[in-house]
């Protein structure tokens, strides 16, 4: 019969961008353009010291969100499932999700669409993601999204990732990955935002923990602003599951 949700929570298209994440790196790499969640409030500045704006202003992965909604998920048929929701301000969200194995290769993915009937400026969003995990541990992911905007260029996002999972120690699996996120025309026409991220997660099975580290280089080019400095971020942490 499927599942029915009522109240505050994920709308129908939330999680579409990360649906193809089979890397096991979620704590260090989100699987979408929002690799910057830990530093989205950091400001870009020019070489002269002028503030340009926060990282999060220029980055968007065009995914769903948590809202007040009513949502229905169908049962899974052959690995496919449909999600749909209706929320505040007449916002409708739809997604088609898939998970399964093809010739021993694990495949996950989703496509989503968000429509706000009360918004005269457009802002409808289309997004999707697909990921594969090969038996030897190699994993690949691609995601993309677009938002319609009246009177300006439609912002777009593309995300690429290559990862590898292997067990080379008694403590647990090691997971490594590199990702590239590109957002064009996000805050204004002509904006070019880029994040390059390297991440590693070491599972420590005796402790039920994950030790992780990541390095990110974030850059922005704007038509009307010259010499914007890159932002470099190093993240290290330990997550223990109880």
C-alpha cells in the first residue's frame, strides 16, 4: 500500500541529488553540490579585501527540502518507487527512484521535479542523480539540476564523483573519493562556482566509528567582480555510533 507521511519532513523530491551516492563517504562528501555544508557561511573576498558574499549564496544543488507537507510513497515495483507531496504555498514535488543490481553492479538513482504554483517568478526545479558500485569497490556518481527563472538565465548544477572502497586492515573498510561540483548562474547571470573535494573515511569496526578527513577548494568567478580569492578548507572528524 505504500507509505503516507503528514507534517514536517522531507518533501517528495528531497534526497534526489544524493540518491546515487554509493561511496560510503556521506559524512565527508554529501554526494551533491552541497559539499560545502560545513563552511557555507564563509565569505568570498577579493584580493583587495572586499566581501563578495557567503559560499552558500552561490551554491545550490536544486534538491528538495524539509517542509510542512503531505507525502505518499508507492510500494517498490521492480526496484522503482514514486514519491509525491503537496506542501505549503501550493508546492508540489515528485520523484522517481530506483535501486537494484544489474549483472552484479549495484545501481541507485532518482529524478525529481518541484513545482510552486504560487510563485510567478518560475523557480520550478528539475534534478537527478545516478550512481553505480562495481564489485571491486569502484563507484561513480553523476548528478545535475536546473531551476527555471523568469527574466534571467536558468541556474544549473553538475556534480561528478569517483570513489573506491576497499578493506586493507582489520579495523574496517577504507573509502576514498574525489568530487567536482559546478554551479553556473546561481546568484546572478554569469556566476561560475566550483568546488573540488578530496575525502577519505576509515571505518573502525571495533569502536563502531568512522574517522574521516576532507580537503575542499572553492572558487568563484563573477562577471562584475575581479580577483576573487579561492577558499581552502580542511575537515577532520570522528563519528561514533551508539
